C-alpha cells in the first residue's frame, strides 16, 4: 500500500475523533455566558468538557488497539502507525481523566486545535491552490460532521452520567 494513503487515513481518523471538540467547546461556553439558563447546569456542562474529551481519547485508543489486534507486538504497532507523534498526541487526551488536569478546561481546547489544523489546512489549500482535489475537502467535511456528532454524544453521555451517578449513590445508601 502507498504510505501517503495510510497517512491520509490516519489524518481522517484524527479529524473524526478530535477536530469537532473546538466547536462543541465554543458552543458550550457561549451558552454558559447566557444568563437565562440555570447557573448550576451551565457550570456542570462546562466542567464536564475535559472528561468528554477524555472519553473521546479513550475511544481513540480502543480503535488503535482494534487495528493491531491480535498481534500486540511492537513491530506490528510500528507498521500500523504512520505518524507516531500525532498518534501519541491523540493518546495524551486520556490524561484529561485526571481531575486536576480537567480543571484547566482550556488545555483540552489547545490539545484539540492541533487536530483541527488538518481541517483548516485542507480548506486553506482548496481556496488558494489551483490543483487541489475537491474530494479531500468533501471527505474532511463528512468526517468533521461525524466528529461533531461523536463529541456531542460524548458530552451528552457525560452530562447524563453526572446526573445519574448521584441518584444511584442515594439509592444504594
């Protein structure tokens, strides 16, 4: 297989998992500034953003492990990873499960902007390069839409769990 194709597939994977987060982050903080909503709910949703991002990172790790299954040898991992630094950067997102790191919400945004750069780069190249393939941007937009849905689902799941876990603790006690 052509290495450029594999690199492109890894870029699409990274866009699918991480690039939708900046828009979700911006929307949540836009509504968090709206005074019509209840303050405790706004604070809860905003505080759950890094945990939602960590869940996305955990799902990304699951995909990477599925790709190399059943041979979890170092050589097989090297063959399946084309851009080691970007994959490691994606794996670092699970560190947002740590509560002290999750308190600094802007770090999760900065982490995800690295992956949003791929999308912005392709849009820029389509605008200014005469020989740029339009199918690349079409693929990016489809994957970006899926990324938005994945990140929104992750945040919704975290909000739901944050409401259900206290109720479950009271029922058990």
